[in-house]
């Protein structure tokens, strides 16, 4: 039996007095949390909380004593905080320190790499280099966004302050990164009813819940009597009622947050949480699939379909072709960006360099190029995620790709070159290599020459046709037709099968498709258009 946590934000009533008291509570908790975080901000406390996490001690306030929590104003006055409020503050600060464990490890690992490589150059390439180095040589995997954030920190010290990267090794992580609480959050999870209390009777009125909340009645409370209980009722939405009232549900202490609405208003909300117990069979993690050593995901990289994959094992095809392309929305936005960049570049070429409006246009041009690069990175990550997830789901141990390091997009086809430049030039292979290695999948590259020109069934060189019905040969046809055995299919699908054949030949130390065995099609039932009156099968089994 396991428990799943669910939550729904309940808006606090618009009472001016209650809102003022909640604002005072927010200020007090934020100041006390900041003081405690500054006091405990050290590598020792981060490592201590990391060890307690490994020992299954989930509550951070049991490691950080609530007596450590104190608040003194700038005038020297001591602010009184109830014990349960101090315990909640200790729990929240402990969670912040626990969240720094991975960041601290990433800081030291990235610093060790950049001391050799430096921090100059393109940031995206530097992130990719550091991530692949840590993955291939040390087996450590960090999120690229975290590596990017760490590299920006080093670049700021290097460029703005002029510090030598070798000197940074002498300072601990907590000395280079300053703690700061950016948003207010008060979790009542350590509370047992002394700071917040639910008054809810689902058998009588399941649509209304009463809440008692302890808040200060003064801006700077100095004694216990300056804290009072405030009561209010809140309606539960109809879509939430059956979830909370189900027999397997249990209401848990809420979390007080301040949420910024779209209109710009900052309002307090109580995040009502409940746990749901359910029985289920233990499922294996997708990263722990029993991968088959000889099962291969052969993938062709194209233009219409960015990836076309087939699953093969022991010389046989086990699946229908798996096509993937990014959404038309992303491709349309990329094309619009290219048009906008070209129009802006024409304006820059039309006027002198020192014209007063050129500076603003150069800034706009840089912004558009950054936006275009973000779309390119999004396509690369989406394609690599698709391939890795497909390989894990189908238990493939190996992913075989085309070796396109020496490929040059055509210069006379501008729109086609734009699509190719979004994902080629080795960037997809590097990102895919990082993600595949993390889950235990091997990546292999093979020679792509003539993979979409030879029949995978009989080995004869076929023709490129534009229409399966007319079978008219053309240089830019999307279909493949073999005149020897009448085999007809999509060229990307043919290339994916031949990539697997090339992989088989590579294992036998042969580098040609001439003597390779054909991969039989396993009658998986792909509907294809056939000319009327033609009894020749378009896809022939092995």
C-alpha cells in the first residue's frame, strides 16, 4: 500500500483584518527563516541533512531543533513565536538545505572540469561539453539547467570580478553562494493542531470546511497573548469533494502560500492536501527495464519525419515504423522567426552603420537569434526524449543512428537547409548520448551512404518515386520502389531498415550492404495505397 499526495489551493476570504494579520505572519516567518538559514548556511549542515535523508528520517525539524528559531528586530526587541510556528520554520529551512545537496555536488564537479577547459566561449557548447565529460568519465548525471546555472555563476566571477578559477577551489560552496528566501511558504506538516485546525464534518456538510488559524494581532508580538485564533469557513469545490470524502482519503495539514495572479495581485492561499491510499502491484521503474542485449532501435534522421525508427532483433523486424516530428506550431514559429530576422537584416543593410536606430535593431536581432536557438534546443530534447523512451518501452539495448558529422545541408534549398540545421551537426547525437548513457542504452553510429537507395529485401538499387500509384521516378521522391521485387515503401522507413543492416555488417567487420541479409517484414498491418487491378503486394514478407 502506498500513499499519493494531492492538493488544491483554497482562497482565504477577503477580510481586511485577517489579510493584515496574515501579512504580519508572512513578514515574521520570512525574517525568522532568513535568520535561521543564514545561521545554518554551511556545508556541514547540508551534508548532515543529506545523511538523515538517506536514513529515511524525513522530518527536517527533528534534525534542526525548534529552539534555534528566534527573531530579534532591528531595535533589539525579541519577537515571540509560538512553538509550533517555530517548528514549521525549522522544517521549511531544513527542506531548503536539503535541496542544496545536488547543487553543492554539481558546483564542485563542474568547477573541477572548468579549471581545465575554462569558461570562455559559447555557453550552450560549454554546458554540453561539461555534461558529457561528467557522464562519460565519472558516471555523474546532472540536469543541464543546473549545469548552466553553475557555469553562469563561474562566468560572473571570472568576467565581472576577475577571479581566477583555480582560486575558487579554496572557498566552500556556501561561501560563494548566498542564501536567500525568494518566496514565502509555511508548511504546517509538523503541526498537531496548535497552529492550525480543521473543523470539517463530511457526514453533515461535505461542501464546507471550517478552519482555525493562529495569527499575530500585532506587527511585532512580544508575548503569548499577542497571538489569537481566527476562524473562517471555506467552500470545497464540487470536483474536489468526492476525492476528499473517499474512504481511502485522509486530510493532511495544509501549506500557507502567497500566489501571484495573472492580474498582478498577490493573495494568500491555503494549499489543502490529502493523502490517498491505494493497493497496486509493484511496477518497475522505466529506467530499470530488462533491456535485451540484441534488440536494436534503428533510426533514420529525415526532414519530413525527423526520426523514423524500427525495432529489430536477430535479423528480423519486430515493429511497424515509428515516425516522429515536432508539432507544426514549433516549425511555423521557426519559419516566422527566419522571416523576421531576414526583414530586420535588410533594414540594417539599408542604412549606415552609425545611424541612430541601428543599435536598437541589433539588440532586436540578438533577441530573435536567442529565441530561435531556444526553439532548436527544444526540438533536440524532444527528439532525444522520444528515442530514449521508445527504446526503454520496447526493451532495446542499442540505438543505431546515421553518422552525419560530415553532412552538409544543401545550399540551393533554403527552407530545407533551415530544417536540417535545426537538429543536425552532431548536437542531437551529443544530447541523445547523454540521456541514453544515463539509462544504460548504448549508442552506435553507422555510415548512412545509400541507405535509402537499396532494397532491404533483395539488395537491388531501386528508384525514388513521388506517388505510389503512378510510380513516376524523380530525384526528390518520398517513396522507394524496387523494380526487381516490387517492394514499395516510404524512403525513411527503408533507410531505417538499411541502417540496421549496416549495423549488422559493422559487427561482422564489413562496411557494405552488398552481402547483408534482408530484414523480413513481419506483417504488422500498415495500410498502404495500391494501384487498382495490381495484385503485386507492396510490402513483401521475408
